[in-house]
């Protein structure tokens, strides 16, 4: 379709060069979206997404507001229909509240909370140019009270990641409340335990493509979930 066609739906996916992010890019392209994948390693992402047409790969580190704003400037004068804030940093499984290296925890917050916040702020001008923009923020059952296996009240592990994701869920609610009057819908989503590394398959993790479906639920099935909520596979989780 020609540039400027109002029927073209545009999306940005952070962390779009691997795992759930790459699977989300593939799924959106398959559904007819034009996608920009924001990644830290464009060369590696180009290899992963070499067979995907309709995707632009750009460098963007969540530590660096300037890099995110540079990507956002490519939308100057154009609308962005969907922002998928997927990029995140995990923490060691054996990290607990009492034993955590707080410098490591600080970086989890820097990426997961402030990085997500920077991403939202950088792309808001382009989102505001869309008629019905959506922001999908990838949260986690680890940062909720409802995950029976990995939730805040179920497991002491990966403490920095869990607490940072709980803060991300609060950010989703605040942004959803603020932006609703502008017609911008903000959602929190949980992909569920996803096999982003080989050892996770032994824990019963599901494939990235399945996790991506959960992440993209609000965009692929508009109106099926409420803005401001945290959902997994379209079902609400108490956060």
C-alpha cells in the first residue's frame, strides 16, 4: 500500500528482535501491520527477522531516552496506532528480597519501570496523531498477586523483577487513567511463562508465539479486554 494510506496500521515493538518481541512482530506483520522493531542489537535482530517483510529494525536502548526519541522522530507527521512496550530485564531466579544485590535491582527498575516510562513518553506524540491508539505494556504474573506459581505472594524468587513489574502495572493504571480522555487505550498484559531460553521449557514454559498472542490480545481482539487492566490470554489478573 502506498505511504500515507490511512488504512495502514503502524506498530512499534520494543525488544522486537528476540523471544516474545520477535514473535509479536511476526504476528502483527502477518495480520497486515507495518512494524518497527526497536532493538539493542540490530544485526542480530536482522538475522532473526530476515524472513519477515514489512518490518523496520532500529536501535533503541531503554536506558537512553535520546535513542528512543530518535526512533519516535521517524514518525514525525505520521500516526502510530500501536505501541507494544515489551523490552524488559529479568532477574536471577534465586534473587530474594533479603539476598538481592541492590545494584542489580536498580538496573531492573531502570529498564523495566523507567525504560517503559521513557518509551511511553517518547512515542506519545505519534500515538496522539492516531484515531484510536493503543499502548500494550508487557507486565508479568510475577508482579501480580494472582499467579499461583510465580506471583508476589506465591514465590520469593526473582524479587527485583517481580517488584519492578508490580510498579509497571501501577504505571499502566496511571497512564490508562490519564490518556483515556484522549482516546488512547493503555493495557497491561502477561504472556505467561514463556520459553525465552532453552532451560525454561523444562519448567513448562509455552512457546514465544503463544506468549505473543496473549500480549497482542487487546490489539487483535479490540474491545475484548478493558484498558487499565492486567490480563493473560484475555482474562484479568489481580495485580
